[in-house]
């Protein structure tokens, strides 16, 4: 798996829509700014089939520093939760199935190769 940057997404969208990159960049940035602004207001953003973004308050808690084992008080804070939508969930299931098939094929090839080397 690789990381896709905003620039790469903008380039893909500009190419597939035949729009100028500058226009696509402006629209994508405006969209992201609106998402951040609405979440900052505490609003829930729902994109059908894609997913839902919600701002949640994480309660204050006591944690432990793993290095020093000292107890640390962690203050409450707002976080963003994302719940996967139907279409994305279906695509992830397909991706998972494809990944499992690939892993099984690699396992089969490596066990065949090790059996062949043991035979020699």
C-alpha cells in the first residue's frame, strides 16, 4: 500500500474531468475547509455511502507513560470519529478478500519452493 497525497488526488481529478488543475485544487481545498469548519462547529457531516464524520468529546482520564511507568492525567479533548459508509465498507470487504487470496497464493508458492529445496 502507498500513501496518496492531496496533490496526487487533484492531478487525478483534473485529468479525469479535463478541468484545469488550478480549478480542481481550489474546489478540493474549499471542500476540505468546509469539512473542518463544520466539524469545528460540532456539526455531523454525512456523505451517503461514503461515511460520517462526527466530533466527539473524549473524557479526561488517567494514563501511564510506557517509558517511565509514571501516571499521567490526560485532559478531555475533542476528537473526530469516522464511521465507514455502505459503499466503502463493501469495497473494503472486496479488498480484504483479494488480499487474503494473494496471501494464500504467496503461502502456497513459498511452501512449494521450500518443499522443492528440501527435496534437492
